[in-house]
């Protein structure tokens, strides 16, 4: 794995990086509260095999997202999300068909799909693909998303809408509208301080410490979110080892807490770090 993580493609192939990111995130073990090679974390309806099935189903769509970005490269940024949405819905349907209705990667499809679409848009405009350029494109494409889908809703129906109403949390919508700001601030500046799986574990802990993870709030409220954030901060302040991660895994499983939003952002971080 260390050699794989050290490899940077000659040309930025964002769809391939996105697929690689999902597999690396899945195989990272131990992964507190999350599905990995050792256990199913805090999930009773998911396991490693199901995630592999899901990844196989959605991987072809990353190329579709990139192609759509190229096709619509010269449309206004404000129109891009509408143009991308049908492919995103079709990808989600492919995932649900493969997993018998289990939501394994909806967050990953959203974030990585946007990155692939943004990469295609940059290619269509003959512009260089870089981490900064991708994040700026995603931010421009998603401008106003929080206002449209959260702030102006008269009734809170979905978990995201309820969390915005109750706590002011913007979740994945806020993250993409701000161009993956949590990844850019909490992970990328420290990416090259470690190697191999420790690099990914450190990145995941940094995300858990900084991210207002909607998955944690859904399962454990703000108390659950603060518990995981504080735990991650404590580990980062020490020379943590695998045993400490296993203890955190047990603690989160006992509380049924799953930092799935941070897992999605770990995949995003890998793509952005490899693009550079």
C-alpha cells in the first residue's frame, strides 16, 4: 500500500483516482466505527464484501461524470449542478440495485462525482487540473446550494434539513459549496508528514477532529459528535498506535457512532493530494 500511495499519475486521471480512493478508504484498517477489513464497525447492514460490490457498481460512473463536465464545460457555473444531477441519480440507483437498497456510498458519489465533473469541465476549457482548481470549480458549481436546499426550506424533512434547523449544520452541502474547506485546512497541509497507511489514518483522525459529521449527529446528536471530535484530538496529541485505534473502534461501536462523513472526505483528500 505504501508504494501505491506514493504513486502520482503523470496526467490527472480524476475518475481513476476516485475509484482508487474508495478502495483505499474501505481497506484502511482499523477504522473506528466504520466498515473495514476487520469488522463492520457500527453498521449491522453492511460489511466489506458489500462495499466492494458497491464500489464496482459506481466506479464506471466516475467516467460519465467527467464526460458530462467536458460536454457542458462552457455552460454557466450556475447551470452545472442541474446538468450533473441526472447522472448522479442514476449512479445512486446503480448503487442501491447492487446493494439491495443499502446506502453504502451516497456521500462518496456526491463528493467524488463533483470532483470528476469539475475535472471534465477544466479539461473542456483547456485548463490545468490541480487541487485548487478542482476545489474552486466545485465551489462555483455549488454556489447557493445551502441557501436553496437548507436555509429556505419551510419544513425540515430530511436529516440534513433537521440538522440545519436545530444546530445550523450545513453538512456535505456546506462542504462542497466551500470547496472542501475542511480537507484543505485539516488534511492537505499535513499530508506528506506521514507515509502509507499511517498517512491515511492521520488524515482520518484530523477529519474526525475537525468535521461536523452529519452521520455522527444523526446517530448520537451533538454529544456523539463532540465525543468523536475530542477522542480524535486526544489521539492526534499522542504517538498513537494500532492498538489505540482498535480501542477507539470499540468505543465508537459501543456507542453506535459512525463517522461516515469523514470517511467520504478521506477519499476526497486522497484525490486532491494525488492531483497536487
